[in-house]
C-alpha cells in the first residue's frame, strides 16, 4: 500500500482542484494528522461495514487501514474517475464506486443487490459547498444506511459547532490545528429508531455487481 501523499496523488489532487473546485473544496489533501483524527472514531465499528464518502486520494482511507480496518470492509464513493482508479490500485481489496455520494442510496443500489448496513460513515465531502437542503437529504439517507448506534464522522474547515441534523446528535469532536487549513472533526450518532427493533447486518460486504 503506497502512501497517499506520493507525488502522483498530490499532482492528481491539484489537477482535480482546477477542474472541479466546488467538489474538491480544499486547498490541499488532508494531512495524516487529520486522517488519523478521523480514524480515531473507527473504534467500536471496525467489525462492521464502513462507508467512505469522497475518499479523494485516500488519506483517510490509509489512516482507517492503519487503525485496524480490514480493507474488505470498506466501500468508497468518489465522483472523480481518476481518483477512483487511483484508489482501486492503491487499496485493491476495498471497493470503490465512481459515483455521486450525495445520492448515496441510489449509487449503492445500482451496485449492490443487498446494501449492507454500515457501522461508520467517514466523509471528506466539502459539505459546506452544498445547500442546507442537500446536506439534510444526505443525512436522511445515511440515517437509513447506518446500523443502530452507527456514526458519521465528517471534517470541516468551519471550526464552530457545525450543523445539527435530524435524527442525529453530535457525540464528539476534535480540532486538528496542524492541518492546512485547521479542521474540525465532528461525530454524529444516529438516535435510536422508534418502532420494532431491527437486526443489524453482520457487516459483510458482498462484491460489486
Ligand atoms: C476535500 S476533498 C477530500 C479528499 C480526501 N478525503 C482527503 O481528506 O484528502 C473532497 C472529495 O470529495 C469528492 N466529492 C465531492 N463531491 C462528491 C460527490 N457528490 N460524490 C462523490 N465524491 C465527491 C471530491 O472529488 C474529493 O475527492
């Protein structure tokens, strides 16, 4: 597994930044410190299926693997074709879909007969570049894709408390000052669903169709 800060990855990141600035939404790839701060919240969810939204060149992906995530448990959704192909060659045992993470349910449905329930969703999406209704809709979808008690881990360059989403509560955060720019990692936990208890999935990830 080569390191995501290789020259090729960095060059690809900046090329994509010029082509799609709104989607990239960052001046530089995340630092390893930020990747590790995100991966800290893998704990307790490492035996489930894990979803990564906007993995880019794989900084957070790499930290997740180092934190003990078995690569077969990871599914990533990335809009950039070139980044997706880089991720596939870098992490061949994980599954990366080239697609729209904002329409996560449809994107997964197109690729899996049975969509797994996820214990963790790690997101590097530049959410603040999207309107509030788009962000709310993303979290509505994530609510249904998570195991009970599952968590969404999102970073942002806005350092204040950030947004609240229906059916989620913020259960943790961390500032990463030594990142450019400094970032805040926010952790959202899905509130228990009312109604009949649903059995969580085993976290097994079937192969892409
Ligand atoms: C701020 S970069 C983060 C990249 C990487 N996770 C990191 O931390 O360095 C945002 C990433 O989200 C991807 N992205 C933006 N909008 C997306 C969408 N709707 N669907 C899938 N990926 C998207 C971009 O292509 C880019 O790779």
